[in-house]
């Protein structure tokens, strides 16, 4: 295979951190080349240099044998490069077609013509089995479908080199399988794929080669056929990673969270989004909610956290009804919440890290006196949590949340919520976007909270995570709890049957 891209000793620095330190990388025609590294290792920055979002401080990019300076993403597209970002770049109130053609519209006499583009989008959708409605509005389609729109944008612009930045972070297992099929089809057509991921199983199954970055430096490139998952993890984090979750049998106490016949519906839904949901989470146990995305898990967590009002039913924290409490009142009463969408509900992106780490507590006496913030205490708190949770931030406590990598944003939210030692920890997709070392640490923290007698409710689309950290598994399907399973005695196949609605009604926990 011929080399289609070389990045030679790329250096890119930001205030307080060198993201890429003389980093080199090459890509061959018709290959899937994985880019692996810890959170903040410089993977996305390197690709943003390639795609024209950043300009490297030093180094050279060679495309098809000739040096190039890529001035902007538009210029990158002209050169045959395309990128699907970890956080999608879509206009929510535009249709699929309007998003795909944005920036390359067919404008004649001041009028945007979309009929030809719509036809081409339909053809591409059919050719790659993406099943995207060109007239659907982005705000009305699922996260998985939005990613397909991002892929269509790249295909519509006829990119030969495609960068996928954490493409599976927000997808269900079935959607991941669909994406892998599309990647293989693109590779078989001779396109070259850069696949950024933390998930070693996916890298082992889809990639031809893998380059490992650590602290902005290239630790080496290996052929997937000649390596193992454990060797890759050692290259990435510099130590042996335990992929199993070590835990003692739970010491279960009194109920902390009791949900009784919870219902939720909207004016626009023909049937309840939550239908007669009842369960308990007790002291000293981890209860996981499993299900295919879109079966009511999000609405369940929103109702528990006070982000939407339930239509009927009761929610008790210990013995106290909380269904009429505000979000802050529930927080003070003893609920910690790691939200599904870290940008929308977890962080204020234009606040420094230290402020984000006290969003749930800044009004308490520890952090304010007579209505004035105690900045010294806020900074001291941030420094402690940065060290404890290994949050990589170029300017320490003063780093803007927006400038941090997705994985370190996630670690910041986890640090804030776990450090509060609430009676109930609700964690939704707690390891989304984290590297294997960080995942190991987060799982240890969740089990540690359990062993302290806390109640933990986890909502996850990662079946490995559900099976490994849970003491009980609740399965949701179409807004109902259809099964309660013991991870020690159930199988992936059985769990999958409950998630698909083929089985229901079991209580074996």
C-alpha cells in the first residue's frame, strides 16, 4: 500500500501544555489506522492540525507526496480530507440536507437549490445502508442518526481520507456494529480511515495499524495482527490494566431510593415514555439500568434528578418524598448526578475548571461567606480534585472547561459528584470517552462508593460495564422495566433478549 499522508514532527502548544510534541504519523491507502492514547494525549489535537482547525507551531504535513499548509476545514475538504468530530458540528434546526450541503451549497441567482443535493444524499444513504431521511430535522433524530449525517457530509464532499474522532462514544452496541460495517465498506473502496478511539476491542477488530500517543509524543506504531489488547494498553498508560472489576459481595442495607409507579408522557407522545416504573436502590449496592438507547432511560434519570416533572408516581429519598423538590433541593438532600450530556447538563463550558467543580456547592458556607465567594477555598478544592482524579488541564484550576479534552471534562464531572459523598450517586454513561486506565479508576471509585454504604444507580449502554460493576441489572424496554437480573447468573445473550423486548418479566436478582 502507498503512503497517502505523512505528518512529520508536528508540534502544537496551548497555554500551559504542549499537546503535540514533535509528533509523527503516517497513513496508507485503503487502511484503517487507529490513533490510541490517554485522555489529553494529543490525539484530537493532531487531527485538528491535519483538518485545518489548528495551525501547527512546527512540523510538516505531506499529502500525496507534496507538502501542504491546510488553512481551514474548507481547504481540507478541497484536498480530499473529511472529519467526523467527537462532538457533532450540526445545526439543530436545519434539516439533514441543509446540514450536509452547508458551505458547499448550489446557489444560483441568490437562491439555494437543494433538489440535486437531496437526490445525491438519498443515493449515498442507500449505497452505505445509512437509512437517513434527507428531510428530517436534526433536533428530531437520535444521536446515532446524527452521526450518520456527519458521515454523509464527508461522503458528499468525496473525501478520500476520513478522520473519525471517538465515533462510537455515543452509540449503542447495534449502532456500533452498523458503523463498523460502513468503515469496512469505505476501506474496501480504497479510502483511508483514521480511527480515534479508547476502546481496545474495537481497535483490535477494525484497525490494520495502531499509533499510540502519550503526553503528545508518538510511543510507536504497531500492526494489529502482531499485537494484543494488553500490549496496547501497556503502551498507552505505561502499566498493566486490569480489565475485570475486582469487588467483594455487596453488603446491602436500607433502601435509599424508592420509585413507585412512575409515569411520564408528553402532549406529543401516543403512549407513556415511562410506564409504571417501580424499583429500589439500597445502601451498599450498584444497580444498573440496561437498555437500547431511547427506551426511557434518559427520561427516568431526568425525573429522578428533577429535570422533568413526572406525570404521576412517587420518588422517595430514604423516606422523604422528593418528587416536588427542585433540582437544588434534591442535590442538597443527597443526590449526586453525572449527566448523560456533559456539555449541556454537566459543565458551564466558558467557566474555569475550579468554578465547574463547585457548581453544586458554591452556595454552602465552605465556599461563600455573607454572599461573597471564597475564591481561595474554591481554588484549593479544585487543586485537590485535579490531583485526586488526574484531571489533565493546561492551566490547572484556571483552565476553561471548553478547552479541555472530552475525557478530562468527563473526569471533572465525576470528581465533582463523587467527592460530594451523597447518599445516592446517579451516573449516566460514567466512562463515556475515557481511556482504559481512567475507566479502571472510575469503576474502582464507583465500587468504593458502594462499599462505603452509598447507593449507586448506573445507566449505561456499555454491556461490559453493566455486567462487570452491577450487583443488580434492571432492563428497560419501551419505558417499562421488563426484567431484573443477577449479573452473576445471566448471560449477554439473555440480557440482549430482554433489551430487545423478546423476553420480559424475570426477577432473578
